[in-house]
C-alpha cells in the first residue's frame, strides 16, 4: 500500500454498496484519496463472481470497481454486526449506499438513526426512483432505467427501442453520486452539519438524456418532436477498407472537407454556411459525407483529415483498446501486481489533480480482508473480534 495523495485524503467513507453503481462511485472517491471501508455481507458483494476470474470471488467486474478500499465483512442482521457498524459510523465522514431506503431502515441504519450517531455525517443514497414519487419502492436495474427514462427510445427509436451495450444508467448515476458527496462535504465545511443526499437513477438518466433529446418539448406548448435531428443521422462512415468517424462540425470544417475532396459545389448546394439551413439538411449532408468516405482508405482519411484539422478518428476494437495510441501513450491501462490474483490491468483514475494527484494505492480486497484491522481502529479488542467471528457476525 502507498500513501493517499488525492484531494479527499483524510475523508472516511463507509461503503454499503453492491454490484456497479455504488462501487463505481466509491472507487472514484477512493482514487481521489478517501479511506473507503467496504462493508460486505458474509458472502460478499454479488459482483465478486460477475465476469471472468482466476479465483472465485475476484471476478473481472469486481476487480475494475473495488480498488482503494478495505473490506469489512459483517452480517448486519446480527446484533454483533450492527454494533460493529454503529461504532464505525461516528468515525465516518459519509455513508454511501445503494441499498433501498426501506431495507436500510429495517436494518436499523436509516438516515435518522445514523444521524443520531454522527450529526456531521453525509448520508448519500442512490435510489432507483426518487423517494417522493409513486415508484419509490420499486427495484431498479440498469435496463429498467434505460427503458423508463426514454434513453432506449433515443438510442433506437420509439418503434424499436435499444439498450446501450453498457451499464450506462449505473455508471452515470455513480458519477452523479461522486459529485453529490463532494458537494455535500463542501457544504459541511461551511455549516458544520451533515445531510441526507439522494441520487435517483431514473431522474439522473432522464436529466442526462434531456439535453439534446427534448428538442421541441423544450417549449410549452411543444413546437416540434422530442429529437435533435443531427443525433439521428450520426453513423460510422465506411471507408474502402474499414470504418471512420468523420465529424466536420463547423462551417469552416465542412468547407475545408468539401474543398479537399474536390466537391466545393456541395457547400452552396447543402447550405453549409447557414447554420439553420445546414441543420435542416443534416441528413443529406451526412449522407453525402458517407458516400465520399468510400473513396479512400482509413489511413488515407486519417492523413487528410488531420492535415485540414477536421475532427475524426478510426474505430478502436475492444480487443485493441489497451493499444489505442493515445491511451497507451498516457498510460491509461497500467498493469498492477495483486498479492493473490497476479498481474491485473486496470483503467487508471482519469481525472488529474495537479497538486493532489489521484493514485492506485490499495489492491482490490479479498472478502473480509480488513475486518480485524478496521474494527481495532474503532476500539474492538482481539477477544471481541473473535467473539464476532464465533457468532458469525463477522468474517
């Protein structure tokens, strides 16, 4: 283990999260320097067995979501497990959880109970649906939220919705959770008091999607359909030997593009220099671009578009993402040695802090690896810890 260097050094987070959304958020907080204590049940986070693995309980999904954490395994349905958590809460700056509020309440760790133990506590809960709405008690998973938010309709169509092949709702809500926790911690520095923070998945993804997809619904009454026309026509362009993303964006880009390919007449024909007319014709504009794309190889397009400063890139296969030239140059996928799992390739923290850099300092923990260590920090004796093990309240 190396020392924390990130801007959240000195902040302690109790991580009562599972699967993807919560662990994605708490890993970021850990990368940024927080001491993250992951509270797991005696069988561990279900993500421990999600994906490929060398050893059971340490699967690929879990390995990508749980570095920079210490694992404490407690059965919170036992009195011993509850007491251990009760003694940890006064030492924490924040609790982060994606357990439904009713479930936390049944365990005895709803917001009011935790606030009584630590008035300065930030209690951040990710919910599927806002707790002031009629769907507040429903279970939620990524696909449920993609469907209910209109996101799947935007990706596909109203007639044939499609899911993004990524846990977009989980990870976007996780990012929102990080922002919310940091903002609440900042407010506490001003007021001295903690607060309840709720980050609902449905509302978060809906707000994310609304930026460009509300379209005519941005006005009351609506003045057109809920769509940003350009989004519907953005597609990969096939070249002579592969695929490109070619994205002339400004009028200057389009002028340079059509001039370089010997079709300057399209500038006037398609209304390129009038932003309103260009937007109205965007389907035809993109179709012409895709026709022209077939005349050169991917390498030839890369050379030309780079020379005329038009936004572009070739496509990276997932099997080759670790070799993508820019990502490789910035060391995006360092190989780290895990004490029990061997060499692992992880995506490093992406945000850079000039004076307080994020770092990877703790390997992904084994289940309950730090139970004794953390409980001793809050005053448990060896005999008390042994008793918790015997009672099967801790592992």
